[in-house]
């Protein structure tokens, strides 16, 4: 994960925070949650959160006793950082492979851990459309080796997706690709 960023950013904690917030900019988190997730002290995480907030890459908002942080989508570097995080995580290769080779793809969603910006090593994908299962298996294996992460695709028809949609909306998710009608 950190190969691309480690040459640019010396702080591993800062890299983890950028990935966490820029993979899915809609997510937000608070200090203790992040410290526990990264298995780091709150002081180490706080220092990096303060730096990222000072540079306005992250915004913060207080709710009760907690301060929540999120990616600042209005920052001039937001599109580039989001793109870089996607490349570091290998999502660009996953989607390019799937879109160009698998048939009639209507939409693709990232769900669960990666949708929350957590690099657990398993990318859960929901693919909607008429997908060639043989090619999907082949592409999945090749892409997994390339990005060094496991890919778990769930392929649904449009009708199955309509039934699955309430479940999807109750879980962390974000749309990564949608076909044009």
C-alpha cells in the first residue's frame, strides 16, 4: 500500500490517514477510533490529524465530546489525492480490467471495509449486470497478484440488485463505476 506514498511522505501514520479518508471521502472518523484501527497511540494520530487539518486536507467538526475528521473535498488537491489513493490501493486496475473485459456491466460498488477507507487486504465488489463469470475469475486472480490484495466479487443481475439495495444501503459503500444509458 505505501510503496508509492512512502517515497513522498515519510510518516506512515499520515499515509494511513490519507488512505482512510481519501479512498471514500464520504467517511468520517474520530481520534480514538483511528488510533484503535491503526493500533497507534492517540498522541501519534492526533499529531498527524492536526497537521492534515492545518493544511486543510482534512476538515473537523465537533459533535458532543468527539471531533470528527473527513477529507476536505473543496481542497484544490482533493481530486489528485483521491486519484493517487485509488492507484495505491489498486482500485484503478481492478475497475479498468472489469469494465473493459467482462461484458454488460451496469454498475460497480465497493462495500464494507474498503468503503470505509480501511485497507484490510480484501476488496469487496458488487457488480451489477450480465457478467462473464469465467473471465471474472481469471481477471480477479491476475489482478489480485498485481495489487497484492484479495478481491471478493458479488455479481448480481439488475433484479437481484434491486432486492439487495436495502442491504447495500445499510453497509458502508460507494459507487466506483456506472454505465451510461
